[in-house]
C-alpha cells in the first residue's frame, strides 16, 4: 500500500506548479534514498490522481487545490 504522507512530503519539496513523473522520482530519491521499489512513485501518483489530489495531462502533473 502506498503512503500518502510520503507523497505529500515529496510534493512539499517540489517547486510549485507542474511536474513530471521524472521530477517526482528525483525528489523522492533525494528525500528517501534509492532503496524504494521502482513502482512505488508511479503507484503514489496514480493513487493521488484517483483520489483527486493531483490532475494529470499528457504526463504532466499538477496539484489540485480543492478535492
């Protein structure tokens, strides 16, 4: 199961605005190291989109201010 707290910690460190999966993965690795399994960032982003925290358009994510 993914941890939304981890996702929010990463999002807080990213510059505001739009970001790609690669930006998210680089920040996640900087914060938590490379030991996380490879699929985890994708699952976190998919869950965040499904739950309405992020929107995605053509592989570019953006935080949604309201759910």
